[in-house]
C-alpha cells in the first residue's frame, strides 16, 4: 500500500466540503496516518498526527477493504 496514493484517493472522495463537520484520523498501524479535517472548508486531508474527534485504528489491509 502506498500511503501517498491512498491519501490522494481519500482527498478526492472528501472534496471541498464533505459535510462531516469534524476531524477523523485513520491510523494505519503498519503504514502511517490519513487525517481528514472536515471542520474547515475546504476540507483538509493529509498525513499529519493531529488530534481528531474520531480515530479509527486498523491495518492497511483492512483499510483497503473498506474503501
């Protein structure tokens, strides 16, 4: 799994305003983090270790299956 590619895919899916209104972090234990800040418009998607309203911890394999 390429973290940069997967981050870009999430960024495309989220768009400018996904309407969530919060911060979500996908902690991929074997790869890194995908952070979605939907509390601001335009939404921000990056790989920073910021505080989130909800953190989902899973393997990259499981992450690939839920997309």
